[in-house]
C-alpha cells in the first residue's frame, strides 16, 4: 500500500450549506466557532455581499459551508451558538482563570 502524501487530508464529503442569509461578519464568526469545535467550515460569498449589498438578497447573503460528513455535528454547534451557550459574561477577563 502506498502511504498518503505529506499534508494529505481525508476527503470529508462535498461542501454543503449550513447557514445562509448572513452578513459577512456573522458568517466569519460562525465559521470561526465551528472551526474551534473541529468542523472544517468555510465562509462563502462574503466579499461579494460586502462589496455589493444591493445584490446580497439575490445571492442569498453570505453563507457558511461544511463537509457533508460533518453536517450533523455542525448543526448541533449552530444550535448551541444560537442559544448563547458560547457567550462570555460581561465581566469576563481573559487573564482570569475560572475555578
């Protein structure tokens, strides 16, 4: 058997749209949250929507895409994100550790 090439990443399936009708900022924030959870997410159409806001409705706004094999996990993270499970308290201090 031939070993995989260096830097080889397994194919996780076709990219499918997880969420649409987002602003570019929302798409990038959700994408970063998903990546932090181990999902191979990507933000799409962000430059186009930011450049021409009048056509944003025509293209469906900015989108977040994930591999088809990770869609179920991505939906769970999306629901937790929407519920506010990842929100920080108003008095959160980065240098402070929680006990």
